[in-house]
C-alpha cells in the first residue's frame, strides 16, 4: 500500500475494527478494506483498536500504520474486553459515518458498499444481516435463543439477528459511547437512542485464520451483562418466585393441620422437609447472588474508573493526542523518551 498523507479534514467514512490476537488476519483485512474504500472514492480512514494482543498483532499494526497514514491504531496496555475496545473506536474515529466490522474476516469488506447504499434511504444505522451464517451450530442456536429471550422475557429491544457488522452515523455512535454507565451493550443502546435502523443482507464467511475468542462461557457472560444492565425484570421474577413458594408453603402447612385434625394422620416426613429446606436455601442464594450483582454494578459505577488504558496511538495528530475523552486513560510514560543526554542538555539550558 502506498503512503498517503492524512486528511486535514474529517474523512467521510471510518472503518473501525477491534482486534485481539489476530496476527493472521490484520494484513489481509487492511488490504481488502483499503481496496474497497478506494473504489468508493470518498475520503476514509481505517481505525484499529488493539485490545492488548499478545501475539504479533501490535507489530503488524505498526507496520501498516507506517505504510499508510490512513490507517490509525489505538493500542491498549492490556486486554479490557470487546465493549471497551468498541467504545474506544467510537470515541477516536473521525469520520462522519462509522463502519464497524470484526477483525476475523467473517465480515467480508466487499459487502461494505451494500451498507452505504442502504443508509442513503434515510437510516442512521444499517445492520448487515447474515443470512447464511458460517458459525458453529451451537453458536447460532445460542445467539438466537438469547435474542428471543431478551425480547420476550426481558422486553429488551434488539435488532433482528444483531451483529457487529454495521454502519452508524457518527453522532449516534458518540452518543452511546458517551453514556455514563460502565457496562455497555451497544446494540441495545443503539435501539434506545431512537436512531432509524435499517437492515441489508450480507455474506458471511468462515474465520480466515485462528480460533474464535467467543466461547460459550463468554457468550453466557455477555448475555448476563445484557440482562442485568438493561432490565430489572430478574428481580421481579425472583419476587414472583418467592411469592409462589410462600403460597405453596402456607397451603402445605394448612393441609398438614387439617389432615391431622380431620384424619388424625400426623406422620413426620423428614425427607420431604429436608428437600424443601434445600430447595428454598438454593433459591435464597440465587436471589442474594442476583441482588449482589446489581449492587456490584452500583459499586463499579461509583468508582468511575477509566474503562481502558491506552499505551500507544499511531497516526494521530498532536492536538488529538492532547485531548482525550473522560473514559480514557492515556499513559504518556509509555511513549518513546528522549535520550538522557538530550534531557541533561535541556535541564542545563533551563537552569
């Protein structure tokens, strides 16, 4: 890729990609994205957020940024999670439109023109709907079950077959990124924002290299974060369960007394009593755990720590580096420092 001077003004499009240990994909992804965007003809940038990769991804990103000024990089000091990386993308992108995609090449860059054409119909957000998903069967089933449960049981609005391949108006992206909560689920927040949402069918490919970082445990934790972060219905369900157990207990007690008075039958059922105690104790522990999760989120919110720590920025102007959003912590101490001789000379000059 040839070296191109950075745009003085904001580009029209920012293709934003979070990556974590994607050394086998970043070079091919960058080449394909640049090729597609150059064919479109509008000014663009390609922004990567490296979420603390431990392989060769940081080195490859530095080489890409050195070869093309339109490729910009934000590198975290460690792994902070996908939601933190996405927030960093939204806050650091300069384009008027953001095109978000994954770094594993399951979202073909050649499908980007479809998103752009659809947004011209008057939409703020355009989702790429994967009609022929190449994920494993359990992943597809778990994802669709989660979305169904969120809509029906928790009344959380989510787009149909929600994915991270989407085009967003920059003002919507920055709005949801600037919201004060520490735990964000961006797909739900986008619906909350009232943005006009459209969908378009796109192709879906198998992961080019490497293995997925989204196993069943992470998907389950992601779902739990969504439930607790966007709905209080679990607490109401626990209250309803408690009421049901209480009514059952009162009924069983009344039946035991009547049976003794009417039929003189009062044999003690120790096994059933033990089972009842175990079940009720389990329900109480579940309730305490859920309530504790809500309280823990209040605690995290009250701490108000930055969501991530930036170790390095590449192809950012000096004025961009001098300012940072509230949620960012930038460690300038990680930047290359001048030699000790220069520092000594500067100190002598100042004295």
